[in-house]
C-alpha cells in the first residue's frame, strides 16, 4: 500500500506540470543567461552577444525570437540613424527574476565549493 494520499498525488502531478511548463518556456542552454543579462536593463543585440559567453550569433537570434514569441522580452527598433534594435524584459519576463536570482546564487555557491575541493576530496 502506498503512503501517498490522493491529495498528495494530485499536488505532485500539479507541481510536475508546472515545472514542465516553466522548463518548456525557460529551458535550453541560453535563455536564462540571456534573461540574467537583460535584468540589468535594456540591451542591444551586440551587448547581449558580448555578455553571454559562448553563444553564437545564430543561436542568440533564435533564442531572442523564441523569447519574444513567449512574451518574455520586447524588441524595439529605434528610428534614429543608425537603426538600433533594443531588447528588454517584459512584465512577464521580469516576473522570473526571483527564480533566476536564486539559480545564480546557487550556481555561485556551487562553483566556490567545487573550486575549494582538492582532487583528493573528489
């Protein structure tokens, strides 16, 4: 007999569905890094490309388009010369800041712990 009550099972399924939905929108290697960059304010394409180490121009374009379709970011084309494209977080995108911040803090802590370990500890 299982210790999981029907209510607990329902809560578990609901949580898993929520995680699935979030990962569908935020998943991939680059989206969260792009978002972390845009949390510091609107950026031009070249600024994002420079700040997100390792991403190719083609991949950045693809990710920005997906993020715009999913209403995480807004793309604005300026009318001044030369024409400039600015990317910024939408309200929906900005609502992910607590998640990204916790993830960044965890990553920093993890990196420090791994650096402190010697090969004998591993």
